[in-house]
C-alpha cells in the first residue's frame, strides 16, 4: 500500500529537495543533467516569501510545490499561489499531485484564503484540480480553485 505524507518543508529537507529541483530543471530545460544544488535548496527553503510543500511517498521525498501566501487587494483577504508543482517521474500516476493540492486546500482553509491560484498547470494537473474542486476547467493561463467558492470564479 502506498503511503503519502505532505508537509511544509524545513531547512533540514534541503538534502532531499536538491535532487528534485535538479530533476525539475532537467525536465523543463533538457540538455545535460543538472547537478543537485544544495545551496539553492537551502536558499529556497529559507526564502522570506516562498514556502515549499513536500510530498513523501513511502518515506521518500517524491514531489515539491513552491507556493506563496499573498494579499488579495479587492477583498482584503489572502490567496494561495502555486508557482511550481513537480512530481518525480517514478511517483507519477499514483495520486501525488492530488495529495499536494488537497494539502494546499487544507492550508487555505486554515489561513482563510479566498482562493488557490495556479498559473499554467499541465493537463494532468488540471484534471486533478477539477476532481478535487468539483469544477470542470480547461484553463491554461490562470486557474483558481475556490476555497470560498461564493467569492471566486474559475477563469
């Protein structure tokens, strides 16, 4: 049975995070394989504005998501904003993306976010969002999941 654990990563996760960041860069940029950059992982994990959610599959860090807690000017509330959600190739297709999004939605309820936004999720990620939010979407530029649906729209 596959076990998932999602949590906000702390500085002590840098050694596990660095190889995932290099895998993400390799997948996006192609070319020669990237070397894990421990310094950058530590920098990201201690950034004053970004937070990093990690997803462990059977005890191994297999995904990361960089997100932000931002002010929303019109409502005076806050929104969550996903920058990157990367799942290691070996952990795809088993529900990791769904697990991460569910964890972010839970954080959104705890922080009273108006919505969770994500620029340019891929097709598989869009399907997971639609499944979790019970909304259908074909958005490719900006997608919002309503935490408080009476105040939000999917664009």
